[in-house]
C-alpha cells in the first residue's frame, strides 16, 4: 500500500490519464477498498451476542463503506495525478516523508493561480484573515482571496461586525425559545473558546482539562445559590473568582511542565475535579447533580420562560462581546505580548525581563475566570448541573474551537465556536454521526493544514 | 492477611493489564515523542474483535482455552492492522509538524474510533463470555487467587518475555532501538524508519488488544468507552515507570495496579480512579522522568 504513495510519476507525463492509467488507478483504489473492508470486517459486518449465542451478519454496511472508500480513493488519486502533472515534478526531501512533498507541491501550485492577489489576501493578513481550509479550484482560491482582501479593510470588517451584532440582537425576538437556547449555548461556547484561547493560543500552554474550570463555575453558582441564596449577579463574579482560584491552584505546581506533559497533567486535573464532584455526595449531591438553579431575574420581575430565556441570551451576548473585546485588547497589551513572547521562546522572554511565573499564572487565572463565568451561564441556561456535563469531551470541543479558529485569533475563535455549536445543532437528523464527523474533522484539519494553523505555535517539531 | 493477599493479587492482575497497554504508549513515545491518544481505543477495539472472534469460534466446538488463544490472536492481528492504519492516516503526514498537531490529531482519532464502534456495534455494555477455564488444582486457594488471574499473569508474562526477546535479539528490534535513540542517524545508516515505526505501532497495538481480550474475559462485559480510562491509566503507568523505557512501563503498571487496589480496599472504592490521576499529577510534578527514565530536561 505504501508503494503507490511514494511513486513519483515520470516528468512530462500525459495530462489526461489515458484509459490504461485510469484502469491502473481504479485497480489500486480497489485494493485500498478491499484492505479497508478487511480491516473493518469484524466490527462492521458482525454483531454477536455472546450469551444468546446469536450472530447477526450485516454485509450491506460493509459494501457501502467499501464503495465509498473506493470512490474517495479514486478521486484522490486522480486529483493528485492532475496536480503533479501541472507542476514540475521534483524529488521530495527524503526526511520529510514523500507524501507531504506531494501535498505541499500540490497546494503551492494552487496558490499561484492568482499571484497578484495572493500576497495581499492572506500572505500578510496575520490573525485577521485566516487561510481557507484548502482551496481546491481556481475559482475557490479566487473567492477566498477576495474574502480575505475584504476582511483586511477596516471598513468592511467593522461593517461585518455591525451586521453580525444587529443580526444577533434581532434573532432571539423572531425565533422560537428552543432556538434562543441553542444560540445561548453557542455564545457560551464563544466565551469558553476565548478563555481557552488565552491559555493555549496566546500563552501556549496546552490545557486538556478546561471543562474543570467550567464545572467549578457552574457548581459555585449552584451551591452558593442553594446554601446562601446568592442571586445570579452576585454569583457571576464570585464563581469566576473561584474558578480563577482553581486556575492558580493548578498553575503553581505545573508551571515548569511544558508541551504534552502539561497537557496530560491538565487532563488528569480535569478528571480529578469531575470525579470529586461525582463522589463527594455530601456537598455536590453526587452524579444526580443539583437541580432548580434559578435563571437570572430582572429587578424582581416575573419574566416567564420565554422572557427569561431571551434575557439570558442577551446577558450571554453582552458577556461574549465583552470577552471578545477584552481578549482583542489584551492581545496587544503589555501582558498579551509577554504571553506571546513566552510562548515563542521562554528563555529569550525571561532575558528581556518578563516574569515567567506571574505572566503564566495570569494567563491561567484569566482563562479560568472566563470558564467560570461561562459555567454560571451554563448552569442558568439548563437550571441544572451534574458532573456528566463536564467530561473530557467538552474540553476537547473547546480545544477544537481554538484550533479551528486559529490559536491567538479572536475573530477566528468566535466564528469557530459558532460553527461548532450551531452546525451539529442543525444536523440533528445525523446526530448519531455527529461525534464521528467531529473526530474525523479534527484529524483532517491537522493533516491538511497543521503547518499553517499552528505555524507560530510553541514547541519544537515532533522530532 | 487473606484480604491483603487478595488485594495484592488483584492489584497484580490489574497492573499486568495496565502494563500491556502501557508498553504500546512507551514504545511509540520512545520512537516518535508522540502520546498516542488513540491507543486506549485500540485496546477497546481489540476487546470487541476478541469477543466477535470468540463467539464465531465457539460454534466450532473447540475447547475454551483454544478459543481464548485463537480469539486473542485474531484480536491482536486486527488491532495491529488498526494501529498501522491509524499511524498511516493520522500521524505519518504530521511528522515534522509542530508538536501540538499530532496530539490533537490523536485526540480526534480517539473520538472517531470510539464513535465508530458506538455506531458499528452498540452503545450498551456487551457481555463477554468467560473464556478462561477453571483450573482444578487452584481450588484450595480460590479465596486469594482465581484461575482467571493466573492465566492473565501467565499470558502477560509470556507476552513481555516475547517483547523483550524481540527488542533485544532481532534485527527489527535493534532497528527500533536505533530509531528511538536517533532517528536521523538511523536513517543515514540505512534503517527503514517508516517500516520500524509501523512495526512499533503494530506490536504495541497487538499487546493492547491482548490486554483487552484478557480483561474482557475477566470482567465479563465491555462497551465502546472502556478505552479512555484504561488508556489514561496505562499512560500513567508508562510515565510512572519512565516513558520510553520498556521495563519502566511494566514496573509502572504494577505500582499503579497495587496503588489502586490497596487504596480501593483500605480507603475508599469511590475514589479508585481519582487515585490514579492524583498519582499521575504527583509524578509529573515531582519526577517527570519517572522511576526508570533518563532525566531529560527537554522533555519535561
């Protein structure tokens, strides 16, 4: 199988594959599909019940998957062949993995479609304009370049923000209560994404236990309300501060860890918090959680379900907007630059007089504060908290927001959070496949654009 | 005393399963510097494949032990293929990419595989037949050690011995050690690095699948989500022993198994999983290089 991936076609090969070539490619795709079918055979085609000793055969599924693999593989091969033919074939560097050589070559070629536009489009755009996922045809490249060009101009950008805000303000008034709830959870995801963006995107500390801070915020609100009858507005800053305190508590011991070790410690921390919430029944009521968390009130007025939902939406919107502004301003502030400097090179940054401990702790505490606030909103939205809402998967989702949006970018993270929450919501019919697609998207995103997405991200290359 | 011995044996059994999974983590980390997050899912897929193979085989009327061994072999073979496929699809394109990229790709792969099994098989717990036969002469000691535990320990010991001989004695094993020490130099000396990495993934995955079949048969039920917790714990074991070190992974597995077993037995069983995570956090903070690991400043 690896053979056909590394084969370099002879120069000057015919641009349109002849029927013989096509046949060869089809044969290779057939082999790929057969290998896939063999790999998937036990899990897809057989379902057993060991106690009843029954076996259900499901060949149909396997057939569909094999056909799909064949089609995708053939399309991929033909496209790659076309790409290679258009450029001058050169031997890829042996250390880099030949496949990458081809891919880089292929995409580099795409961009030359409109060299004049390209430089201004996303070459120097920085954070404001993200490169598109992968432009496939010249038209798509032109289109995304045009979008990039527009987004560069302040007037266009401000216009887009104004339209977005107006849209966001009118939306809840014209849509159903359910829709408003969905939009609120999207806004919560925006706040979470922005908070994690401070920790991962700006300060470069990979955190896989971010949901723990959200859990702390949500439980802080629920418990403060249960025991001390604290209202939403009093609990909001309090829960944020408690979460920030947890961020500091986590920060002190792990400051000297870096990269994947830090990621694993934060993952462990997240799981510990969840397990404690699950088992400390005296305080947290265990796995069944705390019910009847109140929605925010408006000067003691009775709002009704719809009114309260819309009110919470507007609160979330205001907080998300505030968070976006705060992060955008922080990015170019003294501390924001200190974060980026530490992310890029710790030693150099310390030489320039940046206090590593304080700067990193500030990032963790601030990121955790955002998560705590988002947790309060979450608890108020669902009026119920339980440990099952704060699993590793939630942390992974938020991380995906940051990675998809581009670490360090505010607009990108906002857009990614909206897409990642709203898209699955409106794909309910495919709910079963939601997480499957999500996982595949994470892998594809990395494989197709890792170099660009994480270009100025910390760390040495993985050897 | 019997209670202590019982906990000791159950910790040993648990630890040997952790060790089997941890070997895959540690070998891949030693060679690629990559935390293969999807490794726990391989263990889960191995358990499912073993279940399917065992049920199919039980129709042939073979003796239970033969069914167990054949099912374990089938699970190991398929898991090895899965390991190769995952490496090919999710990690190989990312060699030389920033360090965060393969980690996120691995997380994505883990989510993908979990949900694939959820859709392809079921979201419920599935009962796993007890494949391990009762050993008659063990009956007097039944309170302390069951025959399932004896079989698990024997199979694990055999697998580890085999792995040690493979890494120490064969050409491929030597190539693996060379690539772990210095990938570029190994490449210059004519080692087919891609093949060595493929073999590493295949061997690690096969061991994890073996662990999956054994634990499935011992515990009696599996579901699509068992891989996550087992994976994290095995990673803890690998880090505890010093990641990159094969004896370290085994030692770490046993220590973790005993910690969990004794803590659950004497302190509280509700926090069983939390002890593992606390141990993980504590080691990484106090001694990131682990018990048998080389201290390597760049890694921490």
